[in-house]
C-alpha cells in the first residue's frame, strides 16, 4: 500500500508559526499538505492559502517542500521581499538541514559517520545537473539509521535520489524506496508517510541581515516512530 503522498491531509485550523515579523513568516508544514494549489489540485488545502487566511496577509513563496515532506517553510509578505529572501536562501551562508530515516544493510554505522554525494541529477528535460548533499548518522537502529542531511543545491527530490543511488533509501519513499521495507515499517512502527523532515534553516534575514536560526523538531508522528524503533532495539 503506497505511503507517500497521503491521499489527502486534513485542513488544519492553523499551522504552527516558527517565526514572524513584518517581512517574513516561517511555519511548520505537515506531511500531506500541498505548498500551494495547482491545476491538478485546484481545491485541495494548501499551506499558502491556510497561512494567508490565518495571518490575514498576502504571501509570496520563495521555496517549496514536497507534499509528503514536513518541516520549515518560509514566505515573504511582498514581491521585493520575496526576491531578497530568495537571494538569502541561495547564498553560501544559508544552511538547509533535514532529518531522514534511511534503510541500512550490512554493518551498523557509527553515530557521527559522514559522507558526501555529488552525483549529478537529471532534470525534467533529462539534463544532468550538479548536485551536492552531505549526510551524517544521528542515531542507529536495526537495519535503519536516522540521518542528518544538508543540501547545497536544490534539485528535484535531491535527498531522496542521492540516498537511493547509494542504496540507502528513505523509509516511506514510494518513488525511489523499497515497497516491502515500507510495508514493514508501516505495520511494525506505524510509519504511514515519508520519513523526511526539514528540521533546520539558517539564513541571513533579508532586511536586517541578522542570522536567523529556525528549528522545527520532528513531527509528532515521526518522533513516535523513533521511540518505537528505540524500544524495539532495547527489546
């Protein structure tokens, strides 16, 4: 049974605001919720419309998360601010970090173990584009590991594809992962979504130039999976 994306996410009354000032807002996006509506989902609940109504202000998107991914999403309150925020997000001073639960076979990895993937990734026109991802082991379990992921480029499904080519698929990934492993984690640990979460975003504020450090802890359903994995290992 497919895990990602969920067929529909309930429209929340309000989304969690991580940061808010006169220029930008950062929110915690739930899994299964669109970033904005499109022609395939003209009436679906979407973050942009929910937060617009929640704050009573127009929003201008500058980046996106996949529908199945949860975590930090930032909007600007004007078009010029959106351009400034986009520049800040693209600068070398910005850091985008995710947490992912990945399949792990063979010898158990060491916490803190790190590696880099620079495998070029093809775009929708089948052109290979440079891509750079960094990974490190945060915690280990039976046949899986919680990974920290940092991306220096923003290719389509970059983390999922880079882990897939190395044989370390994200659990719950129906596009690049393993159906049998996904089904096992659904039945045993209650994981019914992609385990990928945008947990940290560090960037210079587009107006003040001050360093912003945005943190979004693991979504509750993912934290529960980690708790079950720890209990399974202890047992």
